[in-house]
C-alpha cells in the first residue's frame, strides 16, 4: 500500500539466538491501529523497528512508500513516540519539562518555544497544571505530558507503547479521548496488552504471539469469528481443575466467594460442559483463544478479515 505503514517479512533475531519477530506481514493504514499481545510477544521490537530505532534482521518497512530501513531519518523526522516508560525531571514544572524536550527535538515556532509548549499543554488538558512540578503529577498527567512531546511537530506517525498501564479508570478514559482525537490524518499505533484499549479505540488490530502475527482483523470480526463457540456456566472451586483438564478454559471469575463464572471455548466438533449455555463472544474471549489454542484449531474467521471501515467501540 502506498499510504500508511507497510511491513513485509519482518524478522528480528537477537544474540542467543532469540527470535523476537518471525516474519511479520502487516499493513497499517491512516487512523488508529491496535497492536495487541502479552508482554514479551514482540510488540516493542516491532515498534522500535517501525520507528527507525532498530534495524531488522530481515524484511522491509515502508512509510508512505519510503523504505524506513534504508532511510531511518525519513521516519524519525515524521515520528511521535511515547515509550512505555518515559523519564521526567521531577523538580521541573510541566511547562519547563516540555520546553526542555522541545529543545532536544529541535522544535520551536514563530512565537517561540514557550508558546509551542503552552499550545501542546492546552491540547492535552494540562494547561492548568503547567506551573506545577512534575513530581506532583498523577500517572495519567505524566502520560499526557509524554503525549504532548510525542505530538510536537505534527508527526505523520504516532507510536504509543502501553500508554494506559497503571492508570485509574477516569485517567484511562481521558487518555482514550485524546488518542481518538489525534488519529485523524495520521498513522497511530497503539501497542498494548490491555484488551479494553483496543476494543475502545481501534477499528483495526493485529495480535502478536511469540513473535508471530496470529490475527489481522477488526474487533467485531474477531468476536463474530467465535460465534457459537463460547459457553458459560458456574463451576465450584473444587471442580475447576477437572473442568480445565477436559475443556478449553478461557476464564473463571469468582462470584461471591463460592463459585466461578466460567467461560470455555468449544470448537464445532466438541461438546460443551454439562449445564453450560451459549454466550456472546467478547474480544477478551477472542484474544484468549488466539493466545491459548493451537494455530490449527483457531477458527479461520477469528484470525483474519478484509479491511473494514471504522466501527464503534465494542
């Protein structure tokens, strides 16, 4: 594809050898794209390669048709990046910290760097906290400050790595709205292990397991791909190990300290546990099937779908 990010045959092997990526093929169009997978699946490696920070062992990455591997400066000039852990100087105010980061990035404006910083702080809803020391910022405020530096210079591609980890529900919702606003007209890649992040924000998503892409789909297509294959029932604690041994257990949530609301994946040829009833599939169910079930047993409709327009939430 000419516009957006195109990844083909991407392999990254670290000394050991450790295969972090095992031949990734992925197209990421303009808009919000979710990259979902557990810690250690290869998400961060993929992001650092796409950002031009790490060279792949093999494969290609194109941004708007330009080879990022051969010309890393092209993507760096157009990149906004919010890593999983962003270090701040706690004794600086939010404005001073942002001005310092803008200076490092070589970004200013006709009215000076302070004016640019103030505009960015307003955009991420931190204007009222501009003169407070970063040490007094909440986790969500620090993430928004990190996002402010990431969007400085109006980047073509914005990469955010595990941005909502550790945020409380209110801060998470505030961050969701900011990211959704920023997705217009640019490629935004949300790398996360939190299924709710993708269900809320992303019209398309990829799921990575042990360095391999196991799904390239939409949240609704992933849920639809499990239609009729998820069953729910109640299982006592003492009976849970036997249930897990006989069936593909997805989740077991303790209810009132006495029993477990249990969900299982039941392929078409199998029988559900006695007393279980069909239940609408969730994106969490789809993710857990892709993580726990052998590749040859995953329903094909779960893993792949044709490109689709944006869809609402979950």
